[in-house]
């Protein structure tokens, strides 16, 4: 009994330590961001390697918080790096797509093998979203950066609202599957390790889901962000796929959607290796740590911190676009 | 085949295998070429110490100032560190193409023509994006 109490005390200590570290990390991201925005002019005297190291470290920390908060790294990357680093938004969006793409590619194989991503559910959505992401990328590169900044700020504030208000349903109630999902056999079985049982699932409201994926793909291409924040609610709350299948399939869809948009940025010359590669490596290393911390961090606390961080970055993007806080 | 994978379709398992190889090799190429760029002193079209002067420009102004290539012309400049690093990026962006190609025969053998069609359309969309035909500008 004493050993049990001691072990519980140790776990509470570890939990407390991890959450305090995370609080400090978030506060430092806020402080560094605000300091950078206030004090670093565009033509900074900092050498190139200083920026590369700062970018790598920022992405490493973003990767840590991205996993437990349940948002993709790309959603955090674009507003934060776009708002507080001297890089043009075109290059930030190009790098953001690659960050989201690399994370999705790394997770894809195990999600498919575990049945948490479903090819039959993903392909119809991915085809439409890929095509619209091309349109989004082309429009994003054709319109002035200030307009993209304003739209980005408003979208991030919308995401913050969605994150704060949206509910999730682990196993949504789905009546009869609709005709389209039946015809495409958009159903499946996966093994839920937590419950140690096989879960059968099917979906409904497929036509509306497909329509929404057109819009989601467009936003992904326009802003260079992964779109897990929108994919998961559509798959889970609208179409009725179980939460784990929604999250896994959403990640897999990004492998196709973000690669289409990434080609447009690459062909246009909007991908600079010096920005994209340290971001990808930093985010992936951070995500590895974040996945390990998943068991000790309190997800709701991390989620609230990420919402605050996004709120700050969204307001910053909006004010930057409006020329108020440049 | 264990309990966890017994209900995963053959095409999904094949897609996963190809995706795993494609993404791992792409990441390796990305890291090796980037290290070659920043550490080994490979010649670069835009020297690293001049990057801060151009990375705050819009793509349009950056292309005008540096004469950097668009489309697939960077392939002609693979000997230069900044463009060699794009190889890994293109690899990662293109690795889904092979995965889609790999599952088409499985759907075709099962006469699942709808999914054959979906894979073909997905391939065409990816190829169209990669082709460089679609041009935009500020």
C-alpha cells in the first residue's frame, strides 16, 4: 500500500514537472515571439545560421506541443514562423506544407497497417481536396501577401474558435450508411487497443463531406497548412467515423493533399531548402518527444496552451496584414 | 497474420509498404543533401551568408533578384547545394505517386473499377501539380 502511494506520488511529481516544463515552454514561445516581432527588423544583422538554429529550435518545441494538443504541426508553423521570423510568407507557406507533408508521410504507413487510416474512406476525399489544394496554392501565390496575412489571421482565429467549442465523439451514432458510401464501400473494422476489441464502422452524409473537403483542400493550399483541424471534425462529427479512424484517415489524406500543393510551391520557386529542411527535421524530432510525453502530459492543459498560442499568432497575423503591427 | 492486421485489405497493406519505403528514403535524401549544402561547403547559387537578404522578398522579387529557376529547371543545378537539397523535397512530394500505381493492379484484378478510376484521377492530379504546367505569379 505504501509502495502504491509512493508510486502514485512519483507519477504525480512527473506529471507536475512535465506540465510546468510545458508551461515554461509556452511562455517562452510567447515571449520570444513578441520580442522578435518588436525588436528584430526585417533586414536583421543576425547571421544566416542564427536564424536557422532559431527556426530549428522553434520547430522542435512546436513539434513537442503539436502531438499532445492534437493539432498538426503545419497549423502552428505557418502563423508562428510567418509572424515572428523575417522570412516572406510565400516561403513560410512552402515550408509549412512540407512540415505537414513530412509528418503525415512518417505516420502514414503505421496508420494504414493498424487500420486507423482507411484507404477507401480517404481516396475519394483526397482526390477532391488535392485538386482544390492546387487552386488554393495558385491563388495564394498570386495575391498580395498582406491579403493572405489577413485571411490567415481570420482563419487561425476561426480554428481557435473551432478548437475551443467543437466536441468530439469517440464512437458517433451512425444510422444507415448513405447510398454513396455504400456504393464506395466506405466502411471497415479496426482493432481498438485500449478496449482490446474489433470496432466495425461505416459513415453517412458522404456527399456533404466531399463538398467540405473541396473547401478544406483549398485552404490547405492557400495557407500552406495541414488541414487536420478541419478534416477530423468533418470525418468524425459530420460523417460519423470513429474518432481514431477520423484522426488517422485525416493524417493520411494530408499525404496526398499537401503533396499536390507542395508541387505548386516548388515549381514556383517558393521553397527554400534553408527554411524548409530545418523546419521539417526540427518538427519531426519534437513530435517524437511529444509522442513520448503524451502519457505524462495532461492533454486538456496542452490543448488550452496551444489555443492561447494560436490566438496570439492569429491576432499577430491579422495585425501584420492590416499594417498595424508589422 | 495477427489479429490486428487480419482485417486490413491487401491494397492498404501494399500502399503502406510503398509509402514506408518512399518516405524513409525521401527523408534520408533530404537530410544528406541538406547537410552537404550547409556543412560540406558545396557551391551554392546563392551563398548562405547572402540568404538573409533574399528570404524576406516575395517569390516574384526573389526570382528576379537571384535568377533562380522555376519548374523543373532546378534539376540542371543539382551540383549546387541549394538546389541539391530540393531533391529530397521533390522525392517526398512524389512518393505517393508510386503508392497509387502499386495498388491499381489489385483493384483491377478485383474488378473494382470505381477505385481504379479514383487512383487514376488521383495520379493525374498529382502529375498535373508536379508538371509545372500550372503557372502563377504575383
